[in-house]
C-alpha cells in the first residue's frame, strides 16, 4: 500500500517505521523543518527492506497515497483535512489523536463530498517522551487501537485499516466515537490529571521527594509528559473528562469522610475494595489470561458489541467477510 | 550482631534475608503458624554463609537478641512491645511500619523504663504482593529508609541502626516522626488512595478496561495491594493523609473549573505545569543525578537539616563521630 504519514512525532514516527518494516511504500511529512530534517537523516540510513522517505511538502506526500495517516496534534487536524480537500485527495484517511468525537465532527465538516473516506483511530500507546527521536516501530505490539465504527461506516474502508493495524501487532477495538471518548477519559485522561495533582501536592518539599518511592514513581510517571500535549488531550475531551474526574473526586471525598471517623482502619478496607477488584480484573483479562480466538462476521452489528464487551479484532480474513477476535467474557 | 525479626511478611522476611546475607546472626518469628512453617522450610535451605532460623515463640526469638526488628502490621505493634517489656528485654528496638508518630507514642507508653531503646524506622520500599513468599533480600538496595530523630534521641542507638541499615544498601533519611508522617502522606498514602479511586471509577466497564494502557497500568498499580494493608497504612496516618488528600482534591476541582471553560486547551497547560516541574525535579535529584558524598558530624543538629533538605546518610564512620551523606541541593 502507498501510505502518507503526516506528522512525525512519537506516534507518527513510530507508525511510519512500523509500516515501512511491514513492507508498505511509506512517505512522511512534518510541518516542523527540524523534525523533517531529523526524519530525512533517519530515512537515509533506513534498512534496505524497510525504505521510506520524507516529502518536501504535505501535498507531495499525499498526492500518490492510497491512505493518509494523520498524526498531527489535535489542533492541527483541521489544517490537514483542508489540505486533503484542496488537493482533491480521494483515498482512505485515518488519524491517531486521542479524542474521537471532535475529530469525527471535523471530518464530517471538511471531508464530506471530497471523495476521501475517513475512519477515526486511536492507538492506546505512548511514552512520556516526545518527538521523532523517541519513535519506535515496536510501539504498537499488543496495544489496543480503537477504530471508530457506527451503523453508517463504510466497512470496506474500516476493514482495510483494521487489516493494516493488526499487521502492526495491535489489537483493533471497535467502538463508537462517544464510547471511546468516555472510556479514555476514565483510563487515560483522568490518570494524567491525578498524576499531575499528586506530584504538585508535594510542593517541592525536599523531604517528601526523598521519601518518594514506587507508588509515587508509578503514580506520577505520566506527569513527565509535556503539559501542552496533556492539555490538548484532556481539553479536547473536556465533557467526558469532567464527568470521569467528578467521579474520582467524589470517591476521594468519601475517603476523607472515613479518614475523619473514629476508626478509619476498620472502615477503609471497604472503600479500597472496588478499586482493588477492578485493577485485578483488568490484570487478568488484559495481561495474565488473554481470551481465546473466535471468528465473527465483519459487520457493525457483530463488531460493536464485541468492543463494548471489552473485546478486540486480531485479524481480518482475506475475503473481508469475517474477523478473528477475542472477548474476555468468553475466556 | 544478634538480631530478632518479629513478623515475616514481605518487609520482615526481606529484612531477615538481607541481614542474614550481611553476616548477622538472625532469628525470625511470625505469629501466623503457616508463615512460620513457610519460613522454616526456607531457613532449612538457606545458603551456608547466610544461615538464619525460625524461633518457636516470640520470647525465644528475642531472649538473646541485641536488636529486635518489629516488622508486624501497625495494629500488632503494641503486642510486641508488651512482650518485650514482659521478657525484660534491654536491647535496641526498631520497627518498619509506615506511620511513625503513633508508633513513637506507643513506644513511649509501653517501653519507657524497661531499659529497651526504641528508634522508629521505615524503609520506603514495597511491592504490590505480600507475604514471606515475596521476600527478597535485594528489596532495600538504594531505597530511602527513614530513622526518626529528635533532640533527645540516644545517638549511639540511632547510629548503630543507621550503620546496619546502610549496610543493606539503603539510604538513611533522618526525619522527625511528624515530618515523616506528613511526607509519606503526600508521596505514598495519597497515591494509594488515588490509584484505588481511578481503578474504581472505570466501574468495571469492559471497553474502558480494554483501552487501559500505560497511564492506567502505572497509575493504578498499587491498587493491587491488599485493601487491609493500605487501610492500616492510611488509617494510621489519618490526619496527615486527610490534609494531603484535601490538597489533591482542591487541585482536581480547579481542573474541573478549567475543563468547563470555553478554551480548556489554552488554560490547562498552566494547571499541569507545577506537577510536571515537581516530577522532573524528583527524577533528577533521586534517579538521574544523585548528589556527591559529603561528611557531616553525627549529631541531631547536623542530621535533621540534612533530612529536611532531602538528603540522606550512606555510611556511619567506625568511631561514630561522622557520617557520609548526600544532599540534592549541594549537587
């Protein structure tokens, strides 16, 4: 496949390298000249069987592409969509940003009637480091990669991208854009907010920082992410994040009530138990005991319930009629 | 040194193994017969140069000891103190529980006038697994180990335990009991509460759990700890935890205000910055660039400011007059 990757940060750069290694004809572009230069140097020494190149302009990158992978930060997505529209691009388009409802609205706005087909995507992976220098073709091995799906989704396009994504080692999770945004608010955006609040609450007290160990290291790891990136992520999903954050605050306030009772040691275990149970369930279903493979029809009617049940697609059949999938509740 | 370790859970078991490896004559005891049995089996196959044994009773364990390491959960500490008092024990006593003011009050209550000398301690290490089966003599390498210090602390006793603890590879952080409790509330107890609240807020939604990746994995790791253990830890330090938790809740509520504004993406970076800065400062001072060694007098007047500045002791001189130390602000 001829693929253009627009935006060569951590995720875009990693997608580009992974696609090149899988044998696709890949061309990258980044609006930032320094990033472009770094990528051009890397391209010059890319392995013979995983060659890729950097275009001098976005137009040059997309003009011959069959698929455009939009890997720019959320605020720049509209610019790329407009460019695709202006150049008369007619192929597949997908993205990797962390909020989906706003991107889908944007695509409906800017790409409708252009002949381009948009499928919204989001690989659930990352690092606290940024930029092309951190790019790694192995970043997607085993990761969940949401591809948005609804009753009107063109299934040919969805399955093409699903096949591509599974070939990178990722698990494709079918979800509606709203379902995605609600879920990532709880499992990604709120953890970023909590990490920053915990780190900030030390007030830089040297004794506290000297005593900080495993629970602080892990609980605040993502506070090392650049504030602008996290702000774009959380701010772009503001309504869902606010709702998930309200639920966390409510629980912490309930903990404060117990802490001021006569015997908090007796009453706190019941408060800790639901989180303990949820964490253990996650560990079992996602890490320790992944469910066995099943075969499902490649239709929205079969795939949306799969995603809602926490399942994923691991392969698309050659005839595009079925997918290989896994469902934790059928383990 | 002849050392008795009372309580053979994760920390007690690890201390016992580490002390035995360092060449001390160690005897362990646990009130739970199953733990005692597991430890006795392990003792039988301990390496020839790191032999240790399990006593049949707590009295038998402590009768010949020069130091008793109390490694039982907080609610059981009083029982061990009473036993020491009843047996007429006259040596050194230290503990490894995660709250220090309440343990110091208990020691003043139960050990005063017995001839035993108590120095409160707390190794800042752990795992989300529990029990003797998880014990590991390497658990203390590089970890901060608080030894409480005040103007009236018998320095001979403090330095004996400090020398022992540094020989296990730990960094001794001198701190008042109140300073310790305030610091660990912020860097350990609140992260445990936040982890549980984040994990619980998924409500077991299968889609959310399928999309959970690095930020969820790390941000909720300690939610896997047994609820009773975390409850004892947080509940035993209720006042300090409540204060630190109030600060985190206040910050999260400020984030909610920004999230409901017109342009959260523009205003959130300033909210994220203090946590980002604190996390980066911690990473540099504790991990990436540990400060060079300095020499200090072995007095409370020199050691308490060291601890308050985030510094630690790495060795005690043979004549007990000075310590080798490190202070991040003198890096």
